[in-house]
C-alpha cells in the first residue's frame, strides 16, 4: 500500500502555485534578456519586473518605487538592519530588537555591535508577545532603529506592531518589521501599521524560493550592502532574478485575491489540530498566542522527548513537519524563541511546528492524530525524563 504523504512544513517553504510557474517560465526561456539593457531583449523582462514590483507593492499597500527586490527574507532583513543603521549613524548608534527575532535580524544586530554600534533586546511574555512599553523603556537618546517582527514564524504569534510604531514615531526613530511569516498570509498594510521598512519573501506565499523584497518608505535613507551597479534604484546591485521576481509578483496578486478564503480555511483546520492533539496525547503544551496567531500555525511542545526524534519518525510515516524553526532544526538545540517565552530547556527541546498550507485538509490532521500518539508513546518508553516523571508521580 502506498504511503500517505502529508506536507505540514509550510513555514519553511510553500509549494509554487501552477499559475506562478506558468507566469515565470517565459523568463527562463525566450524572454531571457537582462532588464538593465536598453535594446529590445531587455524591454520585455524590464516591463515584467516593473509589473511584479507593482503587484508586490499592492499586497502590502505600498508604492512600487518603495520595493527593493532581494534574494531572500534573510537578505531583506540584513539590508534593513545594517542599511538603515548605517544611514542613521550620525544621529546615533543604538538599535532595539526583540528576543524572538529571526537570526537574520539578531545576527545583523551582533554584526553592528562589531562595527561600533550597541543593541538592546526586549523580552516577550509566555505567549511570545512584545510589550510596547518594554520597547519604550529600551529606547535611548542615541537609538536610531527598532526592529520587531510582525509575526513569529515559529509559534505564530502576531505582534502589536501599530502600538510599537506609535512609540517610534513619537520618538522620531525608524521602525523596521520582519513580515516574512506574515505577508501574503494575513492582511498587511504598511501605512496602517506605521512602519518605515518591511521584509517579505515569495516562498512564504506560494511563490519561488530565492526571491524576496524589502519595502522602504519613500524618503527613508538606506545604505546598500552590495557595491556594484545601479539596479533597484542603486539600493541593491546585481542582475535581477527576473523569473523569480515575476513569480513573486504573480503569487502576491493571487494571495491578495484569495487571502480571505485562505484564512478561513486554514484557521478552521489549525483550530481542529490545536484542540485535538492535547486530547490524544497528554503532557502537551500549545505554544504561541491562543488568539493572535497566524492562521496556518499550530505549534506544540511534547514533554519528556526531543522534537527531532518525533520529526524523523513522522517523516517515516510520510508526514513532513519541523521542530523549531527551519533555520535551527538541524542544530539540535532548544529554540531561542521558546526559551525567551520562559519554557524550560528540556520542554523546549520537544517542540513540533505544524505549518498548514492551502492544500491541507481535516483528513490530513486526522492522519497526524492517528500516527503521532504511538510515536510519542514509543519515544517516552525510552526517555529517562519520562521514567523519572512516572516514579515521582507513582501512586499520586
């Protein structure tokens, strides 16, 4: 009998939609020209790229000229943190980030530190929520930039960005938000949010990997990280990935049209999983905010066992999930996000993240609920932590 296959790792990447593949293919074949060239071979790719710029801008309610295409969400975050900080260094050299940011933000802040800057880290509560007042307290006279993610890709918590933006605006400080996990999955309006810069990536909303963007509010100075030509208005040198950009534009257009339907479907399936998994397996902790979370995110910590072991055994049953974030799942260490939320190291080690996609169904979740409990039972029988727990609670 053929093994059932269920992909539930859409937080790592999503499959490319057929319409997106169809839209980008001509730019890998006959429309291969360089958009910087002035002859006719550059005209079609250049026009297609500018159309995509408009489509991506519309997804986040920005203007096309404010979009800088990059190769990944990581590059967008690096450009934002380093580029904005360098452009503001005459005003000060202090940056504020949260404890649960993606490593592309946290490590960029650490690099700035090596360059003579300072950075402060604000905490989160047990649901992974940043308190705007903690941001206010972290701001100093020399603070030039705050970067707080719109939604966490590991636990799905959506942050109070508008409230934080009101504080940074009052203080005259630039505010960047990493919206890679959010853009294309929930409504994002850069004007309504009040931010100065925002990162997004195509592969988070059924576009191609290797294509992303950074939105920078008109009039905001940013220093380029790459020296070279004048592409992207001189803000990001290098020949553009036209096919990927066209694919991102198409995926953005479709995401805008289908967003309401997608949210309704994903929320229903997600809530079913969050409700039923702790019923099927005892000693399971749901992580992330119970209400303010991304529609396709269901994250848990299963006590007494390691997430990597569950991941591998689920994979053997045809189920693709992740333990912690995709960028740390091979590191065999507890998630910095879960630790920042106050979970003990031994519990954080047992994390499982289900990233639901638009093709997932209730039947997929039923399969998980059938397969996972015996896996957990098997691993707990080999767990010294579980044996110790049973002994301590024997007869009680």
